[in-house]
C-alpha cells in the first residue's frame, strides 16, 4: 500500500470515528434508542466512490473494530459488523452499475445496514422484539440514507471540480 | 445525445432509489402485520446468560439482579450488571452499567405502554444480553 493511500485511510478512519461519536450524541427520536443519522457512513460512501473496494472493506472493519473498542462492547460490535458488511457489500456492488449516483447507493446502504442489524437481533434475542423495532429503524434508516445521499452528491460535485482544477 | 444519456442515467438512479424505498416500505408493512398482539399479560419472562430464563408473575413485587449472565443476590455495580424491578403488573430496568444505558431509558412495561412502545412487549439490554418480555394471557 502506498504512503498516500495509507495516509488517506488513516484520515478517513479518524473522520469515521469522530462522526460516529458525534452521531451518538444526537438522538433523532429521543424516546427511541438506537436511531441515528449514520454520519460515519459518509466516510464509507466516499470510499466506495473514490477508493478501491479492498480499501473500503478495510476501512469498514477498522471503523467497526475501533469504535466498538472505544465506545462499545463485543455484542455491539456484532450488530455493527453485520450492518457494516451487508451495507458495504451492497454499496460496492451497486457502484459497479455504470453512472450510478450516490443517492441510491446511500439509500440502499442505509436500508441494508438496518437489515443486517435486525438479522443479528433475530439470532441473539428472538424475532419478536425485532418485529416491533424494525419499522422504526427501517423508516429512519431509509430517510437518513436518502438525506445523506443527497448531501453527499453535492459534496462529490465539489470534490470533482476541485480535482479537475488542481489535477490531483 | 448528451441530454438523452443524462436522462437515462437519471431514470436509472430514480428507479433504484424508488425500489429501495419500496422494499423498505414493504418490510415495514410485513413487520406490522406479523408482530405479536399486545395487551394485558400475566407474567414477565426475563432472559439472560446462555439461554436461561426466569418467569415472574406480573403482580409479584420483586427485584432481580443479573450480573455477568447469572442471577445475583444484590447489586454492587461490578461486572455486567442489570437490576430489574417488577411490581403491580409493571416491570422496568431500574439500573444497568451497560455503555449507553438504553435499557434503562426504555421505560416501563405494562398493559398500556406496550401498545405504543417502540420495542413493544420487550425491554432489551443488547450489550449485556438481558431481555424482559411481557408475556402470556394476551387476548
Ligand atoms: Zn442496558
């Protein structure tokens, strides 16, 4: 791995951890725990579009591993890992479709992140609490995925204009 | 030509996004249709550790301490600890030392709250794998 890639990975991992922490401070629906903006997904979205698939996958594992180590525990890591693996796999596959924009990629990533977590809930607890909780998570996951996608599309235009101008 | 290509790309992206939203909406409907009925029940089932469980009649007054996946005599704040209180047909997580204490924030389980709680008839402490279910006797 080149120094340039390594530096970029380190920066993105740090950004993902900070965004994940900010995320945990903003309860979207105060009475419903676990509903988050998914800000750290911005980093993975960037990676899907601007880095190699292997690097994106490494970044996801680093993000899940380090944030569980710093702010969570082993069971939490299992939920995060299932959501992360499923959503990153889907986002990488979708990105192979020619001219696909970041909006559907982000929306589908957000939904599959929830699906992965619900699957772990079914295995570890039972399908019953999942049936109650899943609608809340699915609605918020779809909405935040869509929202982040729209915001990220704007950011990507900026990045591409900058790269064209500076020739980076 | 350029414009036409742009439109085709846009249509593709709209279809993908729409399909994703449609899938999520369908999943929500399926969950709402399949989820268990809620209402007055007669017992609380506490699940912990390696598949163990403890059933307590809803009208019993009792405080249950679970530490590191086992029943404990009293709370001392060590290990992975949850304190559950049951009284007058209600149950709640009185205390817990899990990372975000979300189980404590989930509030009270009773015949009324189960109708509108996000987790329905359950209180879930995911990190400690301690769960309370309001169960039995639902019409
Ligand atoms: Zn807890």
